[in-house]
C-alpha cells in the first residue's frame, strides 16, 4: 500500500469512530464530499471496501475493522512520538485524552483548568460520559486516563484514589424530613426514590448499600443524569441519592437539602485510572501526578457530612 497517507488514515479513523460521514466531516472541519473522497481513495489503495451501508446506517466491513485497529495504533504511536520529542526538547507540551464519569464532570472542568494553567503547552481532549462507555474506552485503549469511581477488579487496570466521593440523600427544602437528625434508614426507605439508570456507578453503590441493610426503597423513576435527578427531587417526585460534588449550587441556593440519614453518607472514592502496562506519555504522567497531589483540593468546601 505504497500510496496510503496518514491524512487518509485520520479521515478513515474519524468516520469509523462515528460510523457517520456527517459527524466525521464536522469534527475534521471538512465537507462531507471531501471525507467521502478520502475514504474512496483509501479503499482504492487497500483494494477492499471499508464501509457498507445498510439503510441509513454505516457499518465497518471486516477489512474496515482490521484497518481501524491498525490506524488507532498508528495514531497512538504518532502522539507518543510527539510527546517524547517534546520532552527531549525540554518542553512541557503534548496531547492528552482524558475521559471522566458524568458525576465527575462537576469538578473535572476545574481540575483541567488548573492543569492547563500549570502546563500551558498541553492540548487536552475531555470526554464526559457514563461508566459503561468509560470501561469500553479503557478496554479498547482509546484514552490516556480516566477519572471514575472504583473500576471492576476483573479488568487489568491501574487505579489510584485521589478524592472522597460521598453519596448523600437529597430532598426538596420543604420536605417533612428536612431538618431532622439521625433519621432511621427504615423510615427513609418508605419514601419514593428517583434513581440513576442501570449500569450507573452511583446506582450500583446504592443497591449494594440497601441490600446490605436489608431494606428495599420504592423506585418511582429512573433517570439518565444527575441534573435530571436533581430537578425531579426539586419537583417533589421523590428523594434522590447523589454525589455531594453535584449539589454545590442547589445547596447554596436552598433548592435542595441533604437529609441526615443513619448510615449516610456512603463514602466512595474517585480514581485516576489507566490500562495496566500502558506506557504513559510525559503529558499523561504529568496530569496523573497533578491529580494525585492536588485533586482533593478541588472538593467543594463545607459540604461534607461526617460518616456515622
């Protein structure tokens, strides 16, 4: 494949990631015909079709899957080379891909802003997504580092905790239990609850907690984001359980209150995670070191409750 170019691979990799020519064109700042032309030229070089269209959906062919695997490896090598030569020149620069759990997004922006000020040469790409997607990205080695709750033990990962992540029971300010102390868990369990979707790290932690205490709260609604949980609680649809990191604004404005429930908060932790054996670039090493040393300082001040 003498005439294959890195540009063609980059365009192909973007289309393969989105499985959508329009989205790929938007990311690459190209027209859709230009993207299609690059893919067609690459298919001519390879001698095999790389995509197939079924209805309105685009799929990778077997050859496409193979080329996608190679193109991601080549892109990773180029990024690593750029970081290594940048470090040899004594420059604090490089490209960094970081993915964070949805709940961590509430402090991740502050964290990345601090890192960017400390290392102004870093080019940081941030993806805020759910736990299932994070685990998939780690499995496929698609990002440098991940910030998430405790990852599953069965995956070959390196994870270091850097910040507490307390889960608390939240209620509207006018709720009948607001202001009470040492509320029995059994009494709270009689209330209706709005919860995160299946697969959410918060949902899993809540289910383990209630199962351990042999109580079964009534779930009236499943919602796909922390913002939706907060709005549902404010509207009086039920109590919620969420990370204290998501509540700073609502607690300050008095729209929500944290109930003093026996056994709460459930103290979990945030971890900085990467694939076991992954060779971290100088940029990723610098970011990881900063998170472990300074990350806990970004926790909201004055919002934590002592664990009983």
